[in-house]
């Protein structure tokens, strides 16, 4: 493992540790709040507060599961699980959602019974105080968990944070129910308990949806896909790409894509292009853990071919030996091995005292050149063209037309090194 990979592994472990710490804080806070609600609920006989206490207890369980899920996700890939344990967190989120659904069912049933059997609440002011405290704590914890979850891309922490948003709403309803019960309108407590149950049910269904989608390798958001596609489109040497597939596993993203590059590139340069794509994608989308680049050979049906010539006579122009000192350049558009069009441009660098070839090579990118056919080329110019993924062939024939005939019949030799080392 190189230094860069070690650094990435360190950052990943750090994220998971931060997630575990946040889950542990949530466990402690939710447990203390659940105990307070349960004690006051039993003392006062407030069903709505007892239901809220049970909801807080489910928060404790969900936080425990999130904590354990993140702990499992920290485990290194092994022979049995070569892709790691990241989906343990998605499984934890699914269990969280099922617990929330069960809590909702309990709320609904007890609320229905309370409508027809209302009871007076004892210690109303203490009960109201606990309800207000629950809302304040829920607001603080919701912001804390969602922020932490987004920072480390933890689905279970975000799910727990969203669940705390529900706690704010339920605390308000509990406050209203207790207040109205104190004002001798007791049946409202049962109705509000049912409302709370429906709200919890909605939250649970949303988390089930997200968890199941992640376990079924759902693609991440379109925004992430667009970021990856943008990298693929602008990478030099990557002519086309297809079959881009991304999937979520816990807080991380895995992917694969097929990238088409010129078939003339050797294995080393093809690997370099793939590595460049992978590194750039991980920069743009930090939570990408791994993306596999499948390289496919590619030869375009349409090519722009450049030939150094000594005169402006179209296809009858005679080829010239020197690349950088050629008076003119003939650019021929070839489609399916047939000439579609051509044009001649003057070499504006011919009078340059040194490295005229380098200046021409750099300018070729603006002309969208795919192939250069010539007799001689220096080391610097050659490598500049190669770096721009322009193929260089050694010429045959006296006129441009003859050269094109040789090229379309695959009778020209692809240069893999410069013809000479000096550059004038």
C-alpha cells in the first residue's frame, strides 16, 4: 500500500470513528431523556408522554444499532468479504426503520384507546416542562447528527438525525395535549397520540425506502453521476465512455466504467489514463472508495490528419521533411477511410529561431488533430504530440494524396520514438 492509499485508509477510518462517537453521544442523551419522560409519564398518568418516552427508547435502540453498524463497517476487507463491511450500516438503517414502524403501531393503538377512555393528568406543569425539554434536546441532537452524517456520508446517522426532527414535532404535540388535558379537554391526548403515530410511520417508511435501495445497489444522486461524467469527458486520452455504474455501500460509493482510448496506446499509457481518471474522480467525489476503469481500444471512423507540405496545392502538395520548418500544413478530414474535406494552413512558427516544432505541436490541440504524418521529428515535439494523444506516423510518398492513400490502407508505420533527438 503506497502513501496515498494509506492516507485514504486513514481518512476513511477517521470518518467511521467520528460516526461512532456521534452515535454514542446520541445513545447517552436519548437514554437520559427516555428515562426522564418515562418516570414523569408514570407519575402523571400521561399516556402521550409515555408514548413519547417509548419513542425516545426506540431512538436509543436505533443509535445503538447505528453505533454497532459503523463499528462493523470499520472492519477491513477480508477473504470472505473482499469488498468490506460497509453495507452493515445500510442493514442497521433498515432495522432502525422497522423499530420506528413498530413504535408507530404502538402509539396508534394506545391513542385510539385513550380517546374513549380519557384520564386526568397529574403534575401537569412538570409534565409540560419535560415535554419542552424533549423538544429542545431533539432540536440540538437533530442538527448535530445530520451535520455529522453529512460530513462523513453516514446514512444511519442522517436517519437518526431525521428521526430527531420528528421528536421536535412530537414534543410540541405532547405539550399541546397535556395543556388541553389540564384545561379539561382530555380526549385530545388520544387524537394527538394517533397523529404522532402517523408521523412516525411516515419517517419509518422513508428510511426503509432509502435502506432497501442502498442494499439493492441503488445508484447515488444524479448530481454525483454528473460530477463523475464531467471528469470522464474532460480527461485527455479518453475518447468516449459508457456503462457507468455507481452504487452506495454504507457511507461510501463504488463504481465501474468502460473507457475507450486510442488502440495505438501502449499498456503503460493506458494504465496512466485510467489512474488519472480514478484519482480525479476521487478528488471531485471524496466518498468514492473505489472505481474500476475498464479500458477498451478505440479507433474513430472520423480522423483529422495533418501533413507538413512545401506548397499550397491541395492534395497535390509535395510533402516536406522537417515538421517545425514546413511552410504549410495540409489538414485532411477522413471518414471511413475516405477523404471528406481538406484545408491548408500556413505555418506561423516557421521563422521561430528555436523549437519551432514544439510550438507547432502545442498548436495542434486547437486544430483537433488526431494524426500527424511526417518524415522527421525531434524528441520534444514528438513527446508533446504524444502527451496530447496525437498519433505520429512516418510518411511514404511524394505528394499528400499518396501519403493519404498509404495511411488509409494501413501501410504507414506508427512512430513509438522520435526520429532524432535534437530540436531546432
